[in-house]
C-alpha cells in the first residue's frame, strides 16, 4: 500500500468536505441505480412468467396475446402470477382462435391408440404395415 500523502492543515478540511459531498452524491446515485435495476428485474421476471403462463394456457403465439392483456392488473408475488388466469379466460371466450383447442383434432383416424402392442406382434408402424401387406 503506498504511503498516504499528507495535506497541509488548511487544505485538509476542504478536501474532507468535498470528499464527503462526493460520497453522498455517489451513494444517492447508487441507490437510484439499484432501485431502477430491481424494478427492471421485476418487470423482466413478470413478463417471462406471463409468457410462460400463456404457453401453458395454450396460446398459439404469446406475442399476439400479450398486447391484449392489461399488464398493470397482473402481478408476480413469490413466484406466482395473480390476475393472469382471469384475463385469459375472458380472452379465450372472446378470441378463442388465439389458443389451441382443448378438443384435440376433429378428424379421427378410426383407430384407438390406447392399447399397447400385442405380444409377439409388430411394435412399430413399419412392422405392422409389412405384416399387413404380406
């Protein structure tokens, strides 16, 4: 550590006052920047949670649905969104085309895919086709 310079006694109080003033100014700036950073971080976390919620609710494109939401009525508290589900229910009723259908496809293949392959039978579609067209 370099040796400290000693100032003349008449300069020292002026220097000290200037340094204290500079310290107070910088502390104020730091607090302002920290607050702005925390607000920005909260806004980003909220937007991310909203986009995730839109995807979970089946939105085709969250970028299309997001402008239709009243973001000031949605809040993120302890990792949970409040106010989003109510808005999405209303949007789903008014603009259902923005969301994936809960019904699934309207065209059925006519075959139930719920049962497992029979033992000793083909396990894949290719195997079933080969067996069928023999």
